[in-house]
C-alpha cells in the first residue's frame, strides 16, 4: 500500500477566528500554521489567502507573498492554491494563483448549492477553461468533487482532453448541498473513479476523522485542517492545524500506514521532483 499523503487545508475562505481563534489570516499566521502542519506530517498545504482582516481574496500578489514566505521556511512542501475563490468572482479572478505556476491547484468539477442563496457556480465551460489553463501552465489539478455527478463530469472532460490522466480527486464530503459524509457514500465515490486515479478525502466537521480512517484503510489519502473542521474532538477546539495532522498520523500508525514525505508525495502524484 502506498504511503499516506496528508494535506492540510489551513484556513479556507469561510471559517473565521470566531470559529477558532487560531485560524490564520496574516502572512505570518499562515506560515505558522503551514509549518505546524508540515512538521506534524503534512506534505501538501492546501491554500486560500485572506487580507489581514480575514477577507478572502484571490489576488495573485497576496498568494505570492504567502507562498514565498512558506517556501522560505519549508522549501520542499507542496503548496496547492485554491481556485475556488468566492461567490461572484469571475473565472480569471479565481485563476490568478495559477499564474504563479504552482505544482498543483484545485479544479472544482461542478456547481453546488452552498446554502441560503449562495451558489458555487462551475459550469461545464468554466471547468473546461480551468482545465485548459492548468494544462498550459503545467499544473496538476486536484479535482474537487462534492457529489458523484462531478466525478462523471471529470471523466467526460478527461476523454475530451481537458483534464489529463492519471487524475487525482478530492472527495469533499459533508458540505451543505453536497454528498453526505457516510461510509456508504465514501464507498460509492471510491468505486466511481478510474483504477489509475488517486484520491484524497476531505470530511467536513464531524465526518473528518471517520472518513480519514476509511481512506487510510482503503489506501487513499487524507485532508484535514481548519477549512474543514476546527475541532480536535467533540466540543474541543483544535490548537492548530498541526494538531489535526498529528491525529491523522496517530490513526495511520495504528492502522499500519506510513506517512509520505513531500518527495514521496510527488512521486505518488506524478509531480516533478523538486
């Protein structure tokens, strides 16, 4: 069984210091949280960025400052910027961090009702456009899927040449409007991807660690972090992203999975050696 790749989604675009005072906004705070996650065993930092007051932004200059600051201290870590942006942003606004030529970036594979009147819009043409840009820039997409239909979309666009093989999926499970975080639904998604594809599971809230265990046992990979869950256990606020990663490492060791280094993660995902 391959070694376990742990991704730390350190801040997201929605979670705030009101949810957990350790959620990072500033460059210094992002470096702190990325470092704690990396030292605990994360080989990938999934990155959103904020202004210092916590406002989400896709500004490529802000991404560059945060990415450069993280790499200055942790040069081998894989930084995976989000192209999700925020509701109402244009495609090119969302794609700004890909202009920095990261190794990976997220590519959302469908539209989702986020709750209330918020719609996270990703039309077929949007997905094609993002896929073409990532191919042109030599970026491996992490295909974020919130439901089975989004896997089907990714498979169709793979056949049409907008997404390259082998594909890497991120099953985001338990989001309002998306697939639930049950073991039944995990098995459904897991059985719907090609044999040569890899996957990561991101369970939201209380689903984070049960789904992590399922992925560890199955040979998949795991995402944790404040973007998805701010609690280390029921009713107890996590001290850091590193503490969440440490819990996954403990679970993996109990279940016989070794943890991948960034170099090993690059080999598993087919990224260039750094």
